[in-house]
């Protein structure tokens, strides 16, 4: 199985995730998604589209003190992540 350095839902690096990854239904770590996006085998924002996730992440990054233009650059990669590829 392919391993990723970033969450395949929001793009956050796993190194920045306090839990180092989300959790699958069986309690194992997810190698695809971070702990903010994926808990116990389910997405925390199941109804999000890639566009909504982009807007959500930009807001979150700004809350954490990122300049808006950097947050937007970072968020442009979100629609190419695994979760959104087939949508
Ligand atoms: Zn995530």
C-alpha cells in the first residue's frame, strides 16, 4: 500500500497532526487521512466537496496565523488528493 506524507483529504502533513493520523474502524491508524478528517473509519466532514474543504482549510490556516495568500496556495492542491480524485 502506498504511504503518504500528507492527509489525502485536507493536505495537512502528518507530521503536524498531534495524533499522527486518523483512525480506522478497527482502531488502527489510517495511512491516508489525518485525525481531523477521519475518526473511527468515518470522515468528520462527510458532506464536504473539494471546494468546501478548500475554503474550510483556508479558514483553519488563517486561524492558526498563516497569511491568507499562503493558505490559498497550500489549498490549491486539495482537489488533487485521493479523497477527491474520483469526484
Ligand atoms: Zn486531513
